[in-house]
């Protein structure tokens, strides 16, 4: 089961097998109680961060402490926890430039309460040990350490490797355009999945690039 938690324009997800669950991403500080309340009915085992940007990780320290669970992410994004500007972003299109401007303002002004990940995840890793039938999918491009979760080969949480803020598309913001497009191709080639975005509502998988 995938339960979407809307935190403004950012999504968090509870991935559950019965009552056993992991939390994916955290939203911003003002939504932390909403996310915590949604988690309370589950036996939470792990907090997975799809990447290191503040809108996805700002509540990580709070939620990990409140739920008594470890935090997992890709090692390459750990430096972003101290400075979201360390991996410069580019954008596509007019809307992308607007999103980039707002993102840079947030990266400079919004702080991430300190935490230390307990687990580093990479492509192909399994979450079976935490009671969830899911595998990690490496999706670099938006950030160097962006990851997703392939759940039961039915659902794919992609973080910001794709976006559905205004319309479904490859990531509007990227640190590495070539890697971002390769990750979008990788998602499309995975096949029949319901895609769960970091921004926007879920959609069926498709070919995400026109190359």
C-alpha cells in the first residue's frame, strides 16, 4: 500500500505491508505534525529520503526521533544537508526558471536541523529487512544521490527524478541534465508501474523522453 501525504506542493509517502511501514521523505517543518499523525497507526521501521533538498528532508531529525526509526539516503547527497547549494541546479522552460528561483531562495533561507543517516542506500538495495517488499532504484540527475523505491513491482516512488507540478515531465530542475534524462529513460523502461512523484499526483508510467 502507498499512502500519499500532501505537504503543500511536496509529497511524503507511507509504504506499508499490513501495519509494517517505512516513510519516504518528510516535507517542510510546518507539516511535521501532519506527517507524524499519519505515521502513528503504523509500525514504522525506516525513514527513506529520496534526495537531500530541504523540502524533502527538513523534518527528518524530528520524525526520526519521534518515531524512533533510522534515516536512510544515498551517500552522495549527505553534503547537501549542510548546504543545498553545493549541487547547482539548472532548469528548463519558463515555469522551470520560476521553480528554480523559488528553490534557490528556499535553499539559502531554510535550515535543515542536523541529523546523521544510519544507512546509505544505492541502486539495487532491498528493504526486505525492514519488512517492506521494495528495492532502491538509483535515479541521479536532479541531484547526484537521487533515489526511488520500486514497491512490489507495482508502484515506483521517484522523488524529483520526474515532476508533475504543472504537468507530467522529466525533472524541471537538474544538477546533471544527461544523468536526469538517463534516469527518466530508466523509469520508462521499468515498465508497468504507478508513478508517485515528489510533486504532484500519481500517474501511470510512460516513455518520459522524446529522444
